[in-house]
């Protein structure tokens, strides 16, 4: 878990404000299906989490933490090609660049609702806590699986509402129960939400299990690299960092950007398909030392709709849970900008979430379990 304290480069610290921010994000994600609109969610959110007009409706504190062992930077992760890929930024050239909290630590989160919070609004908070502990993570590269938080127990007024699952079947049942608590019916029809939230279009799949959480995340990362990478030239072929031949599933993306920065294509008909994985989406062509940037014309960042989560089971095993939460990708009318080599072109945003769904159905995940829908 790559978390920042007073200085993210010298210490990793678990802090209540960080967890409150995460809980707020997952509250938005779980509240939309039942409340129906962003305006309604925002009204309830402000009452519960606070705003410029008032304080939060609950007090959050961290208690009974143990096993939160800090690991210093410059750890050698060169053998973990998947972790290096997923950890871009906090992992550089196979070395960790920030301190992190080692997996296996445990802490208790105490949430006390204030008397003025209505039971209807307060009832959404446990659902958000479950979502955080089943799909979420804390710290840098959280959507890529680092800092995954596994909910072990949830007590409400002394009553046990959740216990750690012992196997994949129990984990599946727990996740499906949450979809019911969010009032999502898989047989209904619906549009994409305005922001990242659970909806009828959501996909959840448990793709792999393992005894070592780092190895499991590394395997998922390597599979994503296999799926997305063009590879580096090695003789007559292109290879991945571990010398495996690259699949080049998105060779058209590579060729499109190369044509743009070399001026061979003045106005491409569309943008790279991999844009759907999030923006910015950058390129570096080793053979020519050229760089290219792909981002939105007026929005410099659009986080990935794919969430990777490593969940701890009571048996000592870990499960890789992949969740796709499709939403309107960019505001209406926003364009995708491709720039490099002195060239700059813009095209309409037309992402296809099927590109991510195809990743979830790869042969490496054939033994996985579809949890939703």
C-alpha cells in the first residue's frame, strides 16, 4: 500500500482523512442506483460527509491497528514485470520509489453516526464500507490493485453484518448480495451513469486465486501487459519484458499514433482503442525515440473504469477481483487530443467498453467466476 504521510517519499501512513475520502468515493458509487441521479446523491452526500455548508454526519477513527509494517523505498521488483507495469510511477525500472505498507496488516475503522442523520441516509454507509472492502484499495495505483482493502468484519450496533469469506463461493455470494442492497436488478434496462458508479452495465469477475498476493497481482499485471502491449523489437519479432512474443492486439493504435506524429495522417477517423483504459494514454517509440501524448482536449485525466482488487480469504488464499464500472467517459462534446512530433489532432470521443470486457474473458481467466451480471 503506497500511502503518503507528511512526506510520501519518506513514510507510508494510514490516515483517517484518506479513508474518509475513499469512503466518499464508494458512497457515490453505491448510492446512485437507489437515489437515481447525481443531484440526489450529492444532496445526501453533503449531509453525510459534510460540505462548505455543514459538518459531516459521522465521526471516523482508526483503532486497533497492527501488522502495518513499513517497507523502505528502493526494493528490487525487477522480477515482477506485472507489478512494475501496474505500479507505473511508484515503481520505476523495477525499483520501488516510495515507502509502502506490507500486506497482512489489520486495522479497525470506527464510524459513529451523529443523531441528526436519518436512518435512511445512514443505511447507505454500511453498503459503501462493504464496497470499499470488496472492490477498493487505498493509496497510489489503487485501481491497479495496490493497497487493496479486504473487509474482514462489519458490525452495526453490535450485530455482525459481514464475516470474511472462506472461499470463492462465499465471496461471490457476498458481492451479489451487495448488488441487491444497491437495488440493482440485472433484468432491467438502463443507461450509463453520469460518473463512475455501479449500474446494470457493471461487470465483476473473480479471475484467479493464489497463496501469495504479490504473485497474484503480478500475474494479473502480466496478463494486462500481454493484452495491451505492442512489445519491443527483438530481431524479426516484438517481445514483452520477459521475452515472450507480444500479441499486438492493438497494433492499429500503434500505427495510428506513429502516422500522426510523422505527419502521414492529418486527421485520423478515430482515436486509439486503448483510450477506454483511461487518460492520459502515452506512447514512446524506442526505435525512433519519439513520444506522443493522448488525452482529452480540456480534461487532463480520466481514471480507468477497470478496478483490480486482491481480496484475502479466511483460508489464507487471495482472490483477484476485477470490476468494470462503465460510465459516460467524458463530458458531452469533449474531444480526444493526439499530439507529438509537432503535430496535434483532435477527434470525437468514442470509447468502446467491449475492449475491457475482452480482457476479462481472456483464456488465462477461463477458470474464473463471473460474479455479475
